[in-house]
């Protein structure tokens, strides 16, 4: 994905999510890492104009990004199948199924463990952690 699809996600999906949850931009803190598409001029301009508060993000600190842990969970689940997918359509179906089947407890655990991960990053002065 590059800057254009990411911008479309911000413009369409993020707005719809806020509306769905009856939230205003000032009600949330938006988290993203330092991926180049997140830092594009177009995305940065949109985010500034949106009224969303952005979480400060250290370069190279995936240890703090809960989505990275969810991706790992998803990849593990996809690796549990006995045979590889027959094509992109089957891979997509499996990915959707496994994503939708992630227990709420997995997400809750990531949220509850955030203080521990932040502490580990602070102790290593933003270096590598085992979290």
C-alpha cells in the first residue's frame, strides 16, 4: 500500500468508523507508526485538518504498536492450516475468517499490557524489547 490508498482509508473508513461509534475527532487519539505512507504530505495535511489528536510515535518502535501483535496472531493462525491456500481468493477468505475469529480477550490483553510494553521501551531507551 502506498500513500493514496492510505489517504482513501483515512478519508472514507476512518470517518465512517467515527460516525459508527458516535465519536468526534476530538474524542479520540489516533495512533499510527512512522511508515512512509503515514507520513505523506497528503495524509499529514488531512490529519491536521481533521482535528484528530495524534499519538507521538518513536521511530522503529513496533513494540508499542498493538496491531503488530494482532498481525502476528493472524499469521500464526493462517500458518495452522494443513495445506496452503489454492490462490489469493482462498487466502483472503481464510484471512477474513481468522481476523473475525480473533477473540476479544486477545485485543483486551494487548490493551492491558500496554503499560508493561511502554515501561520496557523506556527502560531500553527506545531500544529492542522482548515484548
